[in-house]
């Protein structure tokens, strides 16, 4: 008697068929996004910054969103990719990049994939998101929209925390913003770059010069913003104390030698 034929051996389980279908859809999303990235690169090379930005945003709209860690759901924190490639790209270059603007809804929202890719595909998606977000950052830099450049590069770094060009662009944009917090962030990014770049990198000397020039700017920004804050607090205090015939000039603060201040009241 011959062995019975296993009719199920040539068939996929329903869950396997579903997984293959989802994987195929993710691959299609990646191909669509790549086409839009190349379109954006062409615009970027031709110095059509707004058109390049629109292409990168559309490409981002084709890709699956970054998934949350189970322990982070409900906290609003996004998963960081563990293994993305940082090869140079053409066009906007990795002059590459593109963050999804909060105003870009409608069509792009409808195009977003809701599929859950495999780990390998997810890493591909993470790299694609990082490149287009960084490309968008490059466009914003060209357009001198510094806050948007920082936001775009920050999105890229969520998928690839060691993406050199995203760190460089974010630091440069934060320098242009020039606030105390922005300059502090730029300093942090430059220090990060020094830890991840090889010692013989041609960028190292420029980064060290940028760090050296940041120090006096940071101190000046800190003093200016602290003085502005104290002036506002003084104005508020005078508004309240004035009802009692007093002003903040009646209160003197002197260092106590222990890192704090002592307050004295004087008529």
C-alpha cells in the first residue's frame, strides 16, 4: 500500500498567505517610495527645493509608520531602528532627506500603509524613512526654514540615531536659530558626531571649530535669556507688590556661598 498523499503540504496556511500578501504590499510601498525619492533627487539637483520637498513627503506617505515598542505604547515614544545603513545616496545627497509636515494630510494620509512588515522589511523601511526625512531637512536648509529642518532631521534620527548628515544638518540649523536651547542641542550633536566619526574624518576639524565657536555664543545666549526671564519676573513682581506700595527693588538677593542666594528686605 502506498503512503497517503499529504494534500496540505503544497498549500500555505491562511496566516502564511496573509503574511506573504502583507510583505508584498510593503515591498510595493518601498518601490513607490524609491521612485518618489529619485524624483525628489532630480528636483534637488536642479535646485527646485519646494518640488523636491513635496516628492520626499509623498515618498514618506507611501511607507509604513514607525512602530511603537510594547512598553512605550501610550507614552508617545517611537521605536528607533537598530540597524540602518548610512551609505551616501544620490541627488539630495544623502543631499538627501524629508519629514512629513503636519499640514500634509489628505492624499498622503490615504496613501500611508498600515501593514506590519517583517524585521528585514522594517529595517528597509526605517532606512528609507531616514533618508527621505534627512533629504527633507536638506530642502528646509536650502529654504532657510531652520525650525522645520531641525524637525525633519530629528525624524530621520529616530530611525537612524547615527545618521551623520542628519546630525550635521540639525546642528547647523540649530546654530541658525541661535537660542540657548538650540545652541545647546547643536553642541550635543557636534559632540555626538565626534564620537561616531573616525578620527581621520575630513569633517572632524570643522566640527571642532564649530564647537569652539559655540562656547561664547552659548554663554551669551544664556545670559541674555536669563536676563530677559528675570526682567519679566521683575515686572510681574512689581505689578503685584505695587498694590502694597512695594517693588522688587525692596528685595536684595546676595550669593550665600553655597550655590544659593539669601534675600534681604530693605525700605
